[in-house]
C-alpha cells in the first residue's frame, strides 16, 4: 500500500474549507499551518484571473526530512505516510530546513516539529483525511496508489500527460500530485509583478515638519 494525494486544480475554487478543517482536526496553532491554499493572481487588469493551489506535505518516497532527522522522529508508516513522533522530536528544526516544500513547522507551544500526516490517526480508523471530507467540489482525491482500482489511480490513468508534482528536480518523488496546474500555480518563481502594477502605486506622504 502506498497512500497518495491528488488535487484537481480545475475543480478547486479557493474556498479554504480544507485549510480550516485541517486546523480544527489537528488543533494547529495560530500562525502555523499543515495545509494552506495559495492564491496567485495572473495577468494585468482587466484581463486577470486568480488561481488556487492547496499545499501540504508531499509524503515523498525519498523524503529529505526523514533522512536528516537525527532521532528518527520522522519515519515511514507501512502505508507510505511520512509520520512524525512528537515524543521523539528534539526540536532541532533540521527537517524544517531540509524540506524543499516548506511543509514543516515548529509548533510554538510544544517546540517540536509538525506537518501534514495525511491525518494518519483518521486513516488508522478507516476514515478519510479531514480536508478530503470538507472539500465541497471533491477536488482532493486520496487513496492507494498501488491499487489500480482506487479513485486516485483511475484519476491518474485518465489524466495522463496532465499529472504534475511540485519541484520534480529535487528528486524527492512526491506522492502528492496535481492536475490542471500550470507553471504559475506550481512554480513559486514563475510569478512576477508587472511593471507599473505595484501593490502600493500611490502612497501619500505626510509633509515633514508637522502640520502647517
């Protein structure tokens, strides 16, 4: 068994329901996230559009975080999930720096590393991850990649040529896939702000020397 995720970006509407469900289910502290939905605006007015990309741990086959952890707090489960043992974690943050996807954070309350675990505790009880249940358009597709009859395997089969991963050049072999994504949604360096279209074009400055 190899559990994996696929997000159909054609379906995702940026409602952030998955993000909130994840926060509640896993009691994720403020200022940190296991799952977030990235908004990217494309084009210049009036020809503009907004894209949405849910980002979470990629549960890589060749996970840098698992290799670098000196106490084996990050480890593989039999179902392929890269899990984390908070009791073993010493808070060195090596995994935070090793992850090329920015998916790991240090919990400000426990001072230990944390990340998306594909809701391993729910999987153990034969339930779906919280984000999958919450998605109103079923954009999150989760299942066993080793089972050719699973929904995710069928989805990958029918969308051949459109299935992508983030940062394939890193050689991590993610088990998290996207369909319907373009360069601007999956590559952070692809976005640029057009000249003359700054966030704050005209900022009013107070005159020096106080009021006159």
